[in-house]
C-alpha cells in the first residue's frame, strides 16, 4: 500500500479525530469540501465552547507541510502519525497561538533563510510535548 491517495490519508485523520472527540463527550463533525478553512467543528456541551480544528495527517513520521501564514491562532491543530495498521496512531494537539508564539521552534529552518523554504513544515520534535493533549477540548 505504497501509493495511497493523500486525500484518503487526510480523511482518515479527520475521522479519527472526530472519533476521539466523540469518546470525550464532544459533538463533532467533519467539514467536507476542497477549499475548507476548518477540517472539524467541535462543541463541548459541558463548557459550552465551540472549537475550530485543523487536522494534519501523515502515514509515517516526517514533518507536517504547512505554511506559518496559514496557522490561525484560535484554531486547535491535531497532527497525526497514522503508523502501520497494527499500531495505534500518535496524536499531537496544540493551539495555533502556541505555534505562533515561537514559530522558529516549530518550523526549524523553514523560515531561517532570507528566502523561506518553498515547502515550509512543522517538525515532529517540538510537537512531542503536545502528545495526546486532548485537554485542550475541556
């Protein structure tokens, strides 16, 4: 299964995220469309809060392609490594505002040069502190 459609990978991450939010007691829905600004809409009935969620999914460990300019401070970002079918997924959950507070830490050398990388990405290393950080939805 080397040539899996990237759209399937992305949708897998979105549905897995919705499933996790359901398990936490939230209402959640995948938004469908090609140019969507939000991947998942969630609502916590306990605290009466709505959440805009962006999901970035990879099949194996790598960096997550995303531009700093596309990070929205009041969105929650769920970065997922799907891993092999036999292994559980790895989830890294972080507020957009936390990424924007220290973009150099998250993007590494993507923006370190006079001409930024044509494929800026968030590195996995700085996300380790946000593993399974589902409390952002409480």
